[in-house]
C-alpha cells in the first residue's frame, strides 16, 4: 500500500469512528443546521497537514477541540441572530426531540458555557482540553461548568 | 464526573444527542473538496441560515438592541456633524407604528391618536409598507411566534382590512407594492422536499382587485429581498449560480447585478448590498450606468436613500443602539451624522424617515443634513416598525372606502355570489353620497323562495360606509350598462 493510500485509509477510519459523536456534539453546540459544516471544516483543516498523524497524538481529541473552537467562533459571530435561531431550533425540537426542555435550556446558555458543558458531559473532555478549546485558564473551567449546570437546572425546574 | 448530578446530566445529554440523526457525509479530499454530499449540504445550509434569517434577523437585530441597556456612541472621531439634538423640527407626517404584539398605532404630531388596531392578531408586525399614494398600507404579520406569516392590505386612514390575508414567507423583506398600487409582489413558501435543507419559494403577484395570485417564478430556494423600484420588480439570491439580483420585465427575469438591489432612483442609479449577508446590510455598492463601485471600505452599512449624486447609508456600530448616517458623493465620504439606530428608511419628500425599531421617530433631512427626533407619547413600549404617510393621503379622501374593500364586500357574499368570473368596480359621485358600483359575472344566486341563478349583477355600495345599498341582477353575461358608467375614482 502506498503512503498516500495508507494515509487515506487512516483518515477514513478516523472519520468513520469519530464523525457521529463529533456531529452530535457540534449539533448540541450550534444546532444540527450547522453541525455538518463545522465537522467538515475541522476535518478539512486536519487533512491539510500531511504530517498530522505524526504530529498529533490524539487525532480525535484534536478534532474535538477543533470542532469546539469553530463552534464557539460561529456562536460569537451569530450573536445577533441567536434569538431567531433559538426560535427556529426550538420549533423543530418540540416535535422531533423527546428531551426538548434540555435542548432548549442548552441552546439558551451563553456560547462558552454551552460548549464547555457539551465537551465535558457529552464528550467527556478533560478540564485541560476544555480550557484549550475555549482559550481560558484551566482553573476557570470548573466554575464555568458549575455555573452552566446551575443554569440548566434552573431552566429545567 | 463523580457526583450524581454530573452523571445525571451526562446521561441526559447522551440521550439527547442520541436523538440527533447524523446525516451521511463524506471525508474531505486533501484538496479541500469533498467526495460526496457534504459540501453542497454545508453550503446550502450556510446560505439557508442566512436566507432564513435575513428578514427576521433585521428585526431580530432590532429586538436584540431594544433589549440592550447599553448605548454605545460611535467614536468621537467619526462624527463630523452634530448628533440629533432636536433642533430640527420633525416633519408633520402622519405615522403608523407596528409592535411585536401585533398592534398598529396611528401617530400625529408625536401623539398617538385613537385606539391601536390589532392588525396582526397577536403576531409581530414585521413590516408596514405604504403604497405609492399612501392610501394603503401593506402589513406583514408573523414570525414571532414562528410559523407562516400573512400579508394584509389596510386602508391607511382607518386601518381596516382591504385585502388579504395572503400567506407569505415569515420575514419582512417578502413583499413589495407595485407602483400603481394594483398589485403586490410577494414570496410564498413553495415545495418542501424532506431531503432538501430548505423549502423552495414561489414569487407571486397578488392582484388586489380580483384577490387572485399569479405565480411568476416558482420553486426556488433562498429567494429574498423583494423590491419594486423604478427598475422594476426585483428579487435577489444569495447563492451561486444565480447570486445577485434579477429584474422581471413582465415575462422574463433578467440578471441585473451580482449584488442585492435595495434602492434605485429615476435616473437608474442604484444602491446595492453584498448578498452574503442577506438583508442585514453589508458592503454597499453604487451602480451608475452599468458600472458598480464599492462605497463601503469596511464594516456594515445599510442603504437609506439616493439624493442627486449623493448616496446616504447607515453605518452600523455592532451590538449597540447607534451608528451614523454616512453621506457619500461618489466614493468620497462627505459627511457623517451619528444617531440612534436607523437600519432602514422610507423616502418621503426631502426626508428619510427611519423605519426601524425604536421608541422615538427619527427623520434625516436631506436639505438640513441633520436628524429630527420626535418622542412619541401614548405608545406602550417600543415600536417594531414605523411607516410615514404622505400628507396628501390625509383628508383628501377621508371617508371613501377603497376599491378593494368594495370588491371584497361583494366577494364576501359567498352564499349569493357563488362563482366569480369577472369583477370590476367604479366610483360614482353624482349624488351627494358617493357610491361604488361593483359589477360581477359568474353564478349569482337569489335570496328568494325558489332558487334562481343569474349570470351577472351590479351592486351599489355606499362609498363612505361600505354597506351594500342595492343590487340589480341580470341574465346578461356582463351588465352592459356598467361599461358606459364613468369611473371617478381616479385610480383609488
């Protein structure tokens, strides 16, 4: 097998293994409408680096962080449109999702809180990973998660 | 993740995530192109988000800002003219203000007059567009809460319903008056393919006299920015291959620009906006004689008007309730006038009346190069949209119901007027009380003991009250006497 086909096979394996979880995580962060694009961008970025598998010890963790960063950028960029998106998303969820209350509460969180929560509780990311993804001090992750949990709890009660 | 609460939240999130269906996708290639469906979907979704959001987002933007308690002023260096100080008197135009609660208020001299009318029945008044004469106002209702929206034509004086409702896409940029006031172009939701990321959109012409709609451009996604300028009826698309604006010549659609047309003047000059931002504003171009030059060097601007060789735009200060009017002459920035939010404006005489959300009315004087501001008393909370009516629309026809209303009152006799093949109305005022004569052909029944069928009828309608005073039914296919009556409506 050539280097190129070997590389392609490795990427295909990573893609197949990690994409569903990445997609779902990003969907929780930014909504299903943009999840595909975010995941796609993360893979594209990784694959532009020909030495990716030599340089990155945990490809899936790298992709998880890359997706979270992109999701955060998008959420910041679309702050002004957030209300509309929430309404649209909530409308879809009310019919499609059993856990609509949680979905709506999650969508109502500030972007960083939402991403931290998904990284921690859906993707089981470490505090260090979360701090790297969000560009914040590791010591800030715990308080952020506590605050996000409190908001979720308040929204669900 | 040790606590019970943590585990519970994790479990809930897992359950929620499990309900998210993961669409099929393909691994990107090393050249950055994908092998399968992903790019089309991603691209379409990106544009879809913009397109879905464009109309409502501009209102959203207003709402967002309305809720903000922080008012950021533009940098001092940006100001080359005084901020609105109230020194300039606000023009004495009657105003209409629509709210998120569906109410429309009439305002004169800064004071609400009469009771508000629940035009949108609880839904947001997304847009209020006066017709060219100011006799009628097109209201777009909906969007909050989400769902289908409706277009309604109102009498500008009484705010009574003259035509509609007709379903439209729930945004503010989905309808435009024909210059002759006889029709409205609108966007309606079309086919919804479950595999497509977005429903398609129909472009329709709504004939107000007959109440019928005609499909003039079917089933295309992401259509937005309906305008009816001196250049004609136009629509825009944010996505290749038809990115930009198309103008309808009555039979075909011709590409006008790769940007979105917003404003045009009688000389053919136009202000355009990049399409990637939808109707949220963006980089502005000026088109003259087939040439397009960029005005905006950076940031986000919204075209407000054209005046001679000047272009007037709103330069936005993001995340604030302020910005500045910028006046361009050619590509040169001639003037900046900081002000409260004015994302859109309606040209009326020598004024640009701001139509975006607020609690006070703002108007930019094209002669004075300054804003006039007028507080509004009697309005509960902020308005969502504002519209100014020309002075001539007031008092000239104080008690005449519209042609559309007269026709509608006959169409509303559904038991008696069982089928309408043709319907026309003429205003007659030979006597002291003007009346509409409404001729109708089709299947007209008889409110009598035996069921008779007539082929046409002429209804006489009190033009001041809208009530039916008389009817003459015939077996003619069309009442010949009607054709010999002169119409004194003057296009009303």
